[in-house]
C-alpha cells in the first residue's frame, strides 16, 4: 500500500484511494444484479417442478 503524501501539513490521498469506493460500489451493483437474476432463474426452475 502506498502511504498518502503530505502537502503543507495536510494529508493528500492518492487518486486510487478515491477510486476504490466507486469501484467497490460498481462491483457490488453487478453482483447484486447477477444474484437477482440467478434467484429469478431458480424461482422459475422450482415452479416447473411444483405440484
């Protein structure tokens, strides 16, 4: 991990630190969408075998 650099007494975060939350949020959104799709597929599959 790269330590943040200091400029005139203030800590400045590296740009990748600022991008990580957005990347994580995007990954969570994609995973959530995929999980929802899989759940819907499973529901349809179970419905086919229900009496």
